[in-house]
């Protein structure tokens, strides 16, 4: 459960120099001098200004645009020092708050270096000045001959001036803070883990305010259990608090989340290692005139895919496919026009238009046969179905088309991620990972409770590649096939929502670290850096519903809630505790979406927009509009549960 009740709206008073260079009255130990030697860079610890109001981006016309800042930019009430509010300023992004620990350390160390330079210059000036003044013992004969006598009454300063003293104290404080952060890094932890741990704690504090109402409790428990992942430190602290307060009941001990005494894990079936992948079956509907259609070598890829799948190519469909490069394509309408073969049509069209079929010598018959086979393996769930896979695939395509990503990724990487988007939910049962674990399903046993669904999707998709006439990788070298498989596996596993906080932390750390070194995208020279961006790209596409046009977003919300509620009905039948957001009686549609946007989608998309700036700004605008649309539907009491816009 969530730990404690916290207030994140606490304000820190900024500590500034007065006009004469003197510190403000008060505790000098908390004074932080942030004067830059160059006006091009400006990192300070002024936390008096609300970060959200400083994050408006300059549009094409140069006009400032205000947008809400995510919860990541609210000042952490645990911070006793101002280092948690480091600011960075550049011409591209304006002034931004730096929130990731690693970037904060870098910014602070840069500041320390500049302060040392200032102190050194001050000392040099003092030394030079002292050398030009007479000693109290009188000038040496050589000095007396080389320079005129100093005026009488000159007093030699033995201590640095007050401003220099304050600068030295501030520099020492900053250096001590950096050492504390570095000492906290254990040998087995990465700097991104520092960030994810910090973000988890901040989000836990945010969610604690929703525990008073049933719908609020559903929201907080849902976000916490679905997107937070595992944090050993938080879980250990939770268990210690339970033991201290005596709140851990005997009946709750060693019980998995959502399990009940009626079922628990007693119905697990111990089976031998599976020799086959469950869920794989023969194609139910054979392609219509497959060989003849492909042999015709039609120039229009959409016509080829649609005809091959047995659909009818109409003028309306031709107009609809024109939106394939646009954010917010009406996938539902397109699915109807394609006779329910939108996944085959969109995926084939994207690969054809991007030149991937030609580049990797993909057999078109094999590709269309595989895609139809894949589409047939998507179940008729209300949300996790082939329409959702089509939406994610088309969204990935649009994200790759951003000008800032031109020439960043190879064709093989794009091919792998587009393929991953198409397969990422194949044979999804319409149930969550946690349900499969709690109910002791064979899939959970097979994959040891780790990313159960995602590993199953991968297994089914790669098993289908082994079917006759379905191998689309024959044109790849052995090395290319291995890299393709590796990218697909890594990106599909990133669609496990429990990885959200780690993915956000990785991306945020990368973006803020790059901001300190200069404009533009980070240099993605290593596989780890490249796959990190690709994982976030497909994760964002998977969560992109709230940033689509409102009518589409509303349909996705209704579909997802219906799927959750069906799971809740099943949990009641099995005697399991109903999972968060799965109880039809205790879920607020509007509140769930405002919370989902505020705490999950907005922080991630905001970070992505910083990475690909100026691309992505219109997407954030749409996200904000949709959020406000749901927010105004809330009761006044429910609205008060959400923090004031920062």
C-alpha cells in the first residue's frame, strides 16, 4: 500500500544576492550563490518560481506558450537543500528544472568548478593587490627602487571579502551534496535507478491523497500496482512500517496481491516443460487469390494488402489511407473499411512506403501471409485486439517520421520496431499479468511471473515465423536476423507497464544530461543508448490514446474499462480479490483518466517532447486539451483531489 501522507506543494524561499552582492538576511549556511561567468549558461537553485510557468516553449512565431508541468517538477518536500531544484537554461528549451539525480550532480559539479574558478581569480587579484602594497616591515631595497612608495595609511586585508566567503561556503555545500549522492550509488545500481527510485517516491506521495474515496483509492492502487514496478527499498520500508504499526494481519502474510484464501495459488498445475507454444493455430481464413494478387505486382501497397486479405478497395478506403502519416488517424473507421484487416493493411503499407520490403528483400507473399496469420491470432477482446495493434503500429510509424529523428535509426531498427508494434499483444487473453500470476496460470508458471504476457506475445510471434510461407526474414544475413530478434524482444518487453517508471527514469536522465552538454539529440552510439530510446518510443505509442483526438480517446477509454471490468467479474467468480480499476461499482471514468494523464502519460510524453524538440508540441497540446475535457466533468470535490496546475 502507499506509504504515508505527504504535501508536495510546500514552497521553498529562494535565497538571492542583494544588489550589492551581499546575501539576504537569515541562515548563511543555506545561502547559494549562482552567478555565472558566462550568460550562455545559467544553472541556479532558485526554487521560488513555479516550474510549470517557466516551461512554456517558443512556437514557430516566437510566441510563448504556457503548458502544465508534470508532477516531476513539483518540489520534493523532503529536500532540505536547494539542489533538488537545479535549473538549466538554454536557447532551445528556455529555462527547465533539472530533476534527475545524475543530471543534478553534473550541473552542481559544473557550478562547483565555476565557483572555484571565481575564487581562484579572486585570490589571484588579492595576491596581486597585496604584492603592490608595502609590507608592515617595510619594503625591501629592491622593491623600493622598482616601485614608488605606497600611500601612507594603507591597510592590508588579511581576510577575503564577504561575497567571496559566501561563495566558498556555497561551493562546499554543493560539493558535500554531490558526495552524498555518489555515496548512495551502490555498485550494482545504475544512475537511472537513482532516478526511478526518486520518481517512485514522488509518485507515491502524490497518490497518497486519493485514499479517502473509493474511486480515488481505485486510481491510486491501479497506478501503483500497474506502473510502479518493483522497488526493493520501498517494499522493505513498507514491510518494516507494517511490522512497527502492527498493521500486517496474519491472514495477509505471504499472500500475493489480489489472492484470496479461497483460491490463492492452490490451483497451480505443475506441468513439464512445454514443448509447444500455446495459442498457435492454423490460419482460419485462407487468403483470397493470394498468388494471383501478388503476382500482379500492383504498385499500390494498400490495394495489394486489402485485396490479398479478401477486402474491397474503395474510394473511401483510398482516402482513409491518406491519413497513415498523420497523428490521430481514425483507426476504428479504417478497420471497418478494411473488412477488419487493418493490421495487415497498415503494417504492409508502412513497410512498403518506407522501402523496407525492398531494402531487406522481403517476399511480399510471405509478408502478407504472415500478417494475416498474425492478425488471426489476435483475440476479440474489447481493447487488446488487432485494432489496438494497428493503432500502435501506425503511431510508431508517425513517431519515426519526426524530423528530429531523421537519420538517427537504421532501417533494420525501424523494421524491427514496426514489427514489434504489430506483434506486441498477439494472443492477449484480455487479462493482466497480475491476474495470471495470482490465479496460478500455466503462462505465469512457464515465464516465472516475469512479464508473462509480453514473453508469450514474443513466443507466439516468432513461432508463427516458422510456419510455412511465413518467414519474412530470408533476405537478412545471420547477423541481421540476430540483431532484429534482439531489438524485437527488447522493445516488446518494454510494453510491460510495470517497466514504466524505469523507462521514464532512463529517458529523463538521458534528456537532462544531454541538455547540460548542448542542444540536439544525444549521441546514440552504443546499443544500450539506442534501444533505450526505441523502448520508450514503443512504450509511448502503447500509451498514446490520451493524446489522440477526443472522439478516438473516448472510444479507447470505454473499451479498456470494459476489458478491466470483465476481468473484475471473473475475479469475483473465482473468489479472487478484485484488482484495481476492475470493479464496475467503484471506478470513476473521468477521475481515472485525469490521474492516468497526470501521473503516467504526461510525464513520459513531456520528456519525449524534450528529446525530439520542437517535434511533439502539438501532441502535448492535444493531451492537455483532453485532460481538461475530463477534468471539468469531475465534481468540485474530485477536482480538489488533484494538485493545482504547476
